[in-house]
């Protein structure tokens, strides 16, 4: 919930009390307009806990929502594929064609 007119320097000053800010990234859309949220990267790990204390603080008159970045757990989302449906053997339904009669009989 970062204000659209907010600059990375202002976000850095707001979170400076938590610890050393390594980088501030304000995401933009394909037209270059800010999306309204930012990522703040700290040098120290314990600075994240201090930054969480700034949840619901105000910056440029807007209330911030501060949350820690989630880490992906390897193997949590593996491709499982499609489960076969026992009622359908193939994707194409069976359409009977014309009956086949041999031209000269058997043998």
C-alpha cells in the first residue's frame, strides 16, 4: 500500500530505523506507472522483524501493510499431471462408420 507518488528514497528513510536498507524496489506496470507496492531488502536478517513492527504505519498519508517475504519450499509444487478418468478411455468419442461387408463373401 505504498503511495504512487512515493520515491524509493522516501521508503528507504521510512525503514532506516529497522536496519541497513540494501535495496528498495517499487514495482511498475508495463506503462511505467507504480503498482502501489514495494520490496525493501535489508542487509541484516533481524531487521525484517523490526520492519514488521512498522505494519500499519503511515507514509504519505497511506497506511502501510508490511509482511515478510515468503520463501519457496523446494518440492512443494510438483507437477502431478492429469488423473485418468475411468469413464473416458480416449478424448475422441466413438462414432460408428458405415458397416463393412466383404465384396465376395468368405474365402
